[in-house]
C-alpha cells in the first residue's frame, strides 16, 4: 500500500505540472525539465567488474550506458547529475540500488560513461547535485 501511495503521489505531481503548464501556456517540455526533487552529496562510479551483471531492476549493467544506482528513487527515474566542481552534467536512468555498505555521503553510483562525462574518473568521486527530471515506474 505504501509503495502504491508513493507511486500515486509522483504521478499526481507530474499531472499537476502538466496541467499548470497547459493553463499558463508554457511548453510542456520546459516544465518537465524542472527538478521534481533534488539531492546533494558524493557520486562514485561502478567498478569494471560489474559489467554485464544483473542489477536490482533486472536489467544488465552496462558501463557504456548512462545508468546509475540510487538508495531509494524508483527504477527508471531520469536524473540530471551535475558535478559541482566543474558544472558538467549528464542525464542518467536509475536501474540499481546502492549497496548497504555504501557510505551515507554517497548519493549515487554512476556508470563509467557517466563518470567520464562528469570528468571524475581520475578522482574516483565527485560532489554532485541530483535533480529528478522524471519519476520512474519501478520500485
């Protein structure tokens, strides 16, 4: 029941944003680019050994795709990740969960491709801002 209510509230927010945009005459694409939720913390990236492994969502992990793991956001959620040190950003899909041993400061674990685009491969981690652009349907 709790998952259903959580999913319903996300759908309601999306519907309200769309209706308000239509009433105000705004393009819907512009309204959907606004963050539905934000979070700040550390990003890391998956070790190469996880290539091809099954994720918590059931999808096979691909280091060369724009994928990520988050502690609780629904699978399929589209997130803009911004490296706060260089302002580079990338959009990723949540397909996995952070491991239980992940430190509390880590808010997202990215694919190698996403980490490359954010330019933190060498450092191994980066301070980031997460912005939900679209809620996913998964749990």
